C-alpha cells in the first residue's frame, strides 16, 4: 500500500463524482499516468482500474476480477497500490485503484 498513490486514486474518484464523468482520462485530458507524474510519482510501469455504481468494494473487486485486463492489473507484477473510494451525495460510489512499480533509482 502506498499513501501517495492512494491520494491520486482518491482525487480521481472524487473528480469523477463531482464532475459527473467516468473515464481514465479526466476532463482536462490528463491520463492516470499524467496524474501520477503530476504528484511526483516516478514509475517504470503503472496501471489503473476504475469502477462505478457497485454497492460496495466487494462487488467492485468481483467485477474487476471477472475482467481480463483489470484482473491482470490486480495480479500483475506492480509493487505498489493505492485505492481511492468516493461517495457522492446521491450515494453513487466510484472506486479507483492505481498501481505502479517505482523506477529504479
């Protein structure tokens, strides 16, 4: 678990709720990788999973595990993980997982 990448994940979950969109790219065109770099996170590899609407994290995780690409991120060789969950006023929930392997120093 990595607190810095968790902040990036949480901010993206919040952004999707507040600005009513669902995408890896935010409304400014920033990708997950742009957001990580902006937060000062350097990596050799990185990935992101997002989900919306599941009633809790167990269902979000189940959906990711039933998707080959999302499953690959979860079970892959990433060394660090940050998770961000945000609930809107209407109880809509977004989930973001950011994964990365630090760049060798």
